C-alpha cells in the first residue's frame, strides 16, 4: 500500500526552534516555537493541502479514513530552484545534484512534520527515509516529489 504526490513550490527547510521562558502559576516553563511568519509554515501548509487531496483520491472518499499507524517508509525527492550559474548552455538540461544549503534532513523534517496527523499518526513511525536533493531541470520548476507506504 503506497501513495505518491508532488508538492509544487520551493521546498523550505525546518528552521531551528526558538526558545523563550514563561512563568505561569508560580512555575517556570521553556516554550519552544517556530515564528508564525516563518516561510516554513506556508510550505508545510502546501504539503498538507496536497497530501489531503492525494489521501482522499487514494481512498476515493472524503474524510473519515484511518491514518496509517504502523511502520511507514518515505522517499522524498527535492528539486530546488536552479541558480543562474547552473543554467548555462554547457550545463545539463536535467536535474543536477544539489550539494549546498539547505540540509537534506532539515528539508525532510518539514515534510515529515507536515504529514503527521494527515497520512500517518506521528513521524516516529518512519522506519526508512530516502532523501534526494537536486537543482530542478532547466525547463522544470521547484517541487518535492513524495512517495510513501506502509510495511
């Protein structure tokens, strides 16, 4: 059982959490958060919206379908914006490996967080993760191609 879909747009990596100390009811708490205006929030929203549509199409129904609760494998191919320095005539027309920032695992973390509660219960269920990071093709667009399934 597997599902696959493409999220169009420039993939955004999960940033480091911000921290602040809160005092309430005589106790001190540490509060970790991602700022509301961080671009990763829009990217996660796009991932969730696309995933919900793919999930509904997969089940041929709307809502009320159970989330995967067993081991999940996940493959994500990220296609980042191609820099002008890689768009010369002598450069490959196809996608080319991307050895620069953002880190692949931070890109994957934003997707895994977005899919929690949409396709699977929690991202701790992921037992196999394959990540590839490319600059998109000369005639292509930035995107993330996601394929996942249960064991």
